[in-house]
C-alpha cells in the first residue's frame, strides 16, 4: 500500500475486513474509546517462543547501498526481515525515483542481520500495477530470477513474493483469474529456482472466503505458497488473532501443513508513527507466533518507515520502541491484556541475566502491569520505567525518558506496578532485574535469538535458555548456505574471548566458518559430544571487536568460505 492510493486502498481494505469479520461472526464496530484502569498481566514462567523480533521489519526499509542510516543505528534494532522491490525495480512510490532494489541493498540488510523478501511486481513503475501481458510478465519473472541467481553474495533472500495486494491490483479482465495467474507464475519461478521459498497471496486484508478459495486452488495445482502472507492495514490490530486462527483452521480443513505467516505490511497511516499504537500490533503479532512482519510503507524509502528522520537519519520516538524490542533476549513470555482494544504489550525473560523486559502502551491515565513468575529473580527487584512519546516521524528523539526507578518486594513470585499518567500515543518499557544487579553489558547471546538462515530453532532441556539452533546443514550457493548471525554489542574496542556452546553428534570432528563484520574467515573445530541436542561442551576463540555493534557469523556455508565439514548445533556464544 502507498499513500498516493490511500483513499482507494484504505476504503477497499476496510470493506474486505468487514466481510472477513462477518464471516468470523464478529462485528466491525468502532474501537472503544480509551480509558484508564487497564491491566496487563505478564507471566514470566510461561515462555511461548524464543525472542526473534518477529515484527522488526520494514517494507522498503532500505533505499540503496550507500545512503544512510549508519549500520549501527539499524543493528541496534536487530531487524528480522524486510520486503524490498524486485531486481531492476521500476516502482516509483509517491513519485520518488525507483529504488530499494533487493539485490542492491542485500549486503546492507545483511550487515544488520536482516533477511529480505523480494516483491516481484515492483518491477513495474505504476501502482496499482499496470498489466502489460503474459509474455511481458513471464519474461520479467525470468529476468528477475536470473539476476538473483547471478548475485552469489546475496545469501539473505528469504522468499519471492509473487504479487502484491491482488485483491485489488490484479487485472482480472486482462490477465484472467488471480488463482490461475498465481499458479502460472509459481510454476515459472520454480522452473528456474527450485529452492527459494515462495510467498503469497499477499492480499491487502484478510478475508476468509478468499483465502480458502486461494488455498483450495493452490492445493489442486500444486502451488501452495511456502510462506502465507497478507496485510493488516485496517487500524484494527484487535482482529489479528481471529484472522490467524481462521487461517489455521483453513489449513487444517484442507490437510495442509502449517505454513509460516508473514504480515509484510502492518499499521495504517494514522498509526504507523504512534509508538503506543504500534506496541499493540507487535504484542498481537508476537502472541500469534507470526514468522515475520513489516512496518507498512506510506511515505519514503530508507527511513525504516519512519523510525529515522528524513533529513539527518536521526532516531524518532518510534525508534526507541523498536530499540527496546531489539534489546530483548531469551524467550518471549505470555502477556494477557484485559482488553484487545486498549492496554497491551509484549515481554521477554532472559534466564542468563535474570532480566525481564515489558513493552506496552495504547492506553491513557493510570494503568497496572502485574508481573508473576519472578521467583528466580529473588525477594526484591529493581524496576525501571521508561517512556517514548508520540512526536511524529520528523522529530528527532535522542533517547527515551526514564520516568522512575523503584524497588519492589516480590510476594508469591509477583509484583504489581502502577503506571500513572499514561499517554495513549506513548510507548513504555518496564525493565525488571534483581535488586542487587550490577549494570553490565550482555555477554551471552543465544543462537535461537540470532538471525538464522537455513537452520532451525529447536529445544532441549540441556541448552542454555532451553533453546538452540540445529540443522545448520547446507553449503553450495547463495540460496542454500546455512549460517547464524549474532549481533553483539560491546563497550570498548579490544580483543574478546568468544566461547561457543555446541553439540556434535556425528562421532567425528566437525567444522564451521567464523567471521565478524564481513572480515576474513577462520575455522572453528568442534570435537564430538555425547549426542545431538545434548549441550555442555564449548570451544573458544579470540576475536577483535569494535566498540558498539558487531555481527559475528558462524556458518556451514557462506560466500567466500570454502564450507564446513560434518555438522554441529549451536547453543550460544559468550563474549567476554
């Protein structure tokens, strides 16, 4: 969605979502007025997934290979996946020059740990897309794939998005039905690229009947997407859970295995620069275990959709919401709001540091955050409350405001924090740690919290924080390389000891490549251990890091690396 089609796009999206809500036996009534007295309950003892920063992505977040922002500003956010225009992009959103070519910005995205989904119809300059003909489209599809296959350094491409918002941009009169067009395009992509995941249908809004018809047709033609995608742009984040539940029921009815879900546009224009409102979106996307989600594009390339100012690429108020999100580690833990339309938030618990972070907003006045499951933190905890305002996309905000620092006695494993004077547009953070904690930078980085490419997050009782990354099995080309990128933050430039927790059940020595900040490769050797998923073994290396953010890669396969031998699973890295 782009702002120059705002009236048509928003009106259509609202009607589609109204139909969806009716089918889900819900009524699209106006969102209730905000009122104080909301309660958010956080259960630290109820983790539900590793921290992956699902919603830290942007549509057209990056402009080109050289324009700011500085890598360190974005590394602090630890983005998950961006959606970027097609190779040879023709799209000129809001009258801007064509930009954001996924292959041009791939290295820039990779330096921050981010993956990319390629939006193929952005090869066309107009939006809505102007259909030329099937020969033209399939020729362009072939050219885009050829360019991607030639880009041997671009290892962070996570998928091909075959079309965008076909529920209103697909020219049925000229091109035939979308479901037939999807199958034809899918097969054309697979004829040249059998590896890269395919993403779709990418409708402007979720409509149950349309999704069911699409998946039924796709199953019949053997063209079910690898990643299912739609947009949430209706200013109704309270509907996200129902949409996802309905989608999962359709998968079950059709006998389809569960697909990862990408909501690669979220947030209406009036919401996207309101931290409190966006905190509600992130909470619901995380709670629903969405695989990836992107801030919607309404204005300009390259500012991460308003997280940075256009003039000097300085952080806005919204940036600090995502910085809090980026700093999370360990596991996401269960949060329960008293209402889906008011106060909401998301939270993490890092068992290594014994720290709990709660980010919340979307309410006014005096509200309460109840946190239980805190027994591991001791009898008293230090609670720091911070706030970031709703000051728009062109106002630089140098840092969030520290509102208070207090000590709370833990009673039956719980505390209750009253937050007075909340502003509905502001976002807030509660940072909770044992009362006797001495401030220090993070030393341990869990593999399952890192950027994982062609590996799998798994669980084990012997793993640090309960999770690890396995099946780091592939080397060969840019589409198949398996590696894990850790974005680490250190206070000073010096040599650090890097300790790697691992498992190697092969019975023989295995190797992976080690590089940091795009530098030279060295080889890490992993002696055999007791078995797969059985942790406790470590190996150590010395790495020289710069002050601030650094990206450390451990790889079975990666550009300019000959490839590892055998297989090893990664539990964590420790930087001391």
